[in-house]
C-alpha cells in the first residue's frame, strides 16, 4: 500500500513539474556584484534568439515575463564593468539572486601635465534642420544602437574625447533616462570592449531637444581604429509610457513603449556603419526611412579637444 502511494505521489510531482515548464513563466530577483554583494542597476537582460528582455531597475531588481516558446533558450546579462553571464532560462527562473563578476582590468596610468584646452573639433556635426524620424523601443525588444566613428589623421593633435551629443528634436519626450556606451572595434568590425571607465546615465528633461554629455574627466583618447558610440535604452518603470498602436485595419492595440526616442539623420547606403545589440548579440544594422531609399543614421556628434 505504501509503495502505491509513493509511486502515485512521484507521478503527481513529475506531472506538476512538467506543467510548470509548459506555461508562460515569470523570472524575478535581484542582480548583485559577486564580490561586494552590492545591487547592480540597469543590467541588460536579453533572451537569446528571442525579442524579449528587460533591464534591472535602480535597485538591481528585475521582472521578466518569459513565453512558453522561450523556456528552452538562454538568457544573457550584460553591464559595463562586469563579465557577460549566460544562463539557461530554467535556471534563471529558479534564481532569486544573480551574481555578476566584476572585470578586474588593470588600467594604464594616464598622466596629463598642464593640459590646456585650446582647440575643439566636432565629428559628425548635425544641425536641427538635418533631423529626421528616429529610434524608439518597446518592452518586447530591448536593444542598444551604435554609430561607428572612424579615426582620421586630422585628429592627431586634437584627439581627446570631450563630449557626446544626442539629438531628440523630433520628439516631445517626457522625463526619462538612458545610458551612454562607447566601444572599441572587434575583429568582426562590430562593437567589442567598453571604453568608458564608469557608467554614464543621463536624465533627460521633458521636451529636451539634445543632450551634451561631458566625458572629458575620463581622459580618453580617440582610438586609431575608431570607436562605436552607443545609445542604450533602460527598461525601467521610470521610462514607461502607455501607447495605443493603430494598424491598417483600424484595430487599436494598447501597449507600452520605453522612452526616450531619439532623432536620426538621413544618408545614402554605405555612408555610415551602424550596429545594434538585439537579443544579446551585436549585428550590423541598416534601417530605411519609411517609404524611402535613404538610411536612418543615429543623430550623434562627438566633440574632440587637444
């Protein structure tokens, strides 16, 4: 009799376990520094081979709804200053704390003696009349978009990175936050390693037309191989905006988008190189302007100083 009961209970347990991984799941927890146990805010959390993901919030907490079709996949967590971490979805769901390993890079000492700023130069200058439609995102597809800026010999005597400008003139954004990222160039010509030494989070004001971000205190020199300058959306409640999408059949669908949207300029095919971080992977990206052969290029400028 006892044997029959034990066998039945085992059957029920297996059946429940099967059901739990056959339905949509919710992963929630907090992301911590493995060494200090400090929460890590704004970690990019992307399901590989999927268009779903999220970010950790200011306290390192996250909540991610996972569709049934994605339960056999992997999730990738990435943040400046930490090693990328990849987990199976099933393990990720079970965790209440995710520990990321800090990158212990030995930075070379930078000595600047009597550095006086005498000259500046703007790379990729943009006027307000140059702006076109641009880039936005929603809760289902977290991403980063990056513009490649090649090095030129004219920068030899004026090669310190002073500031970055993003344009928002085509959009009446509400208050929102985003992150500046800068990357070296990998062997595949895609973004590789972070260049910035610390997180740079920008709090955009309502209807702000552009953001000038001072990075002169990081003492960075324009790499001769060029750089990628990137805009990273943060999937946090602070950035949420409820919207109604209207389709051609006049059907209205309510959803959520994540601010801010930022502007683009128009260019011909091949004039610029753009990369996008989507579903945990970098790839080349070449978006067309709606009903046009022109390409949309992130409206980003870089100011150099000597």
